[in-house]
C-alpha cells in the first residue's frame, strides 16, 4: 500500500504542518503512531480484498440487494465497505 510520505524533518525544526511549533512538540508523536498502524491496516485491507474475492461476498451482496433494495452496479470494493451493507456472519 502506498502511503503519504512524511518529509524528513529534524525534531527541533519547525513543524511541517505550519503551526510554528517545533516538530517534536507538534506532529512527531502523531507520525510515530501512524507508522505503527501501517502494518495493521495493510493486513486489514488484505482481509477485505480476500473477502471481496470470495464466494461469500457475492452471496452477501445478493442478500443485501434483496433485503435493502439497493442498486449496487459498479460499486467498488472500497465503496462497498463504506456503505455499511456488509453483513458480518460468523
């Protein structure tokens, strides 16, 4: 997955967000936290794509069409998960 690259900036330089604060007192913690979650997000995206390519996805999509009367022609995988029509069945 491609992420927005954070420019290289020293801890004591002005923050790249433009706040006027030092980077270490402003966005450094946020950027460090973001780095920690990238692997988790990649794994989750992989699980979503695996589900999207499975037979179960097609079955649940047909169920949603009937249940909610939704036209979902041309719906991308990202939009499918954002609509909230994904039924999680154990």
